[in-house]
């Protein structure tokens, strides 16, 4: 089946125009375990805690993911955490990806080990990632870019990388495609120092 859609950073002609991600809300287990993982392991400040306005028998926790964008959880003390991998279905969350500083990538990997969390590490072509699981079995990706990309030009860089990848006939976006995109867009090519890792193409996390 041929693609009938265009990959572009240009805004579509649609009646609604979003301006960014305000927050994502997940159903969590209890407050203690959720705070222990997201605040004490991943380092996200707990910025708001109040009753769930739709269900006052549960609590609503708000965490700052690092750039002012928020992730929240509905939790209740009568729920136990379950670290078993989640089963996926249409509409479920496959994983959450959070950005980490490339200079702290190795420190992050070591911190996961010290905290007793297993992980997989992969070179994903245009970024580098650690995959682990939270206290309820949700896959958490800790990703870092291979190149410095201005936030306000990220979509433009990705769309240009996509075009170059297609022209090259490659199945996946590779480091060289993004480097060429940055050069074409007149953005300084600043490659980050990251450890070697398996490519991870086709790996189910």
C-alpha cells in the first residue's frame, strides 16, 4: 500500500493547532512507590500533590520532567505496584521517553544499576537510549540526541532527516542522514560523545 501522506515540519491546514504537550496522566499504583521511582530515581521534582478532582478517593501527583513539561499520576494507597512487563493493546501506552543530558549518559546507566533496575542500551541511529521499567512495569526510555539540536528546530531537523533517508533508500534514519540534514539547514554539527552500543533495530522493548 503506497503512502498517501507527507512527512513535513510544516503545520497542517487543520481546524485545531496544538501549541505543545501540557501533561500526560497515567494510572499509577501508590504514592510512595511512584514518588520513589520518578522523584528519587529519575530525579523529577514533585511539584503538585492534590486529590484527583474527578475521583477524590485517589491522589493526583505532578512531576516536572525537566523542562517544565509535566507527567502526572493518579495513585491510591490501596494499590500495589507490579513490576511485571505490561501487555500491550490498541490504545495502551507502549513506553515513555525522557531526555537526558549526553554528558550524564554513563552516570545514568550506572545509577540504574546501583538502584537495582535492569536496562537495555541501544544505538537507535539518530539517538542513543537506555530502556528500563518503572515500578509498574511500564517501559521507560532515557534518550539522548547524538547531535545538538535547537528545540525550536527539532521537527524541521527530523523531517529533513526523513527526506534524506528516503532519498538514500535506507530503511531507518541513520547518523549520517541527520548530520546531512543539519548541514543542509545551516545548523552547527556538534556530535555528542556516547558509548558504543548495539543498533537495536527491530528489537521489541
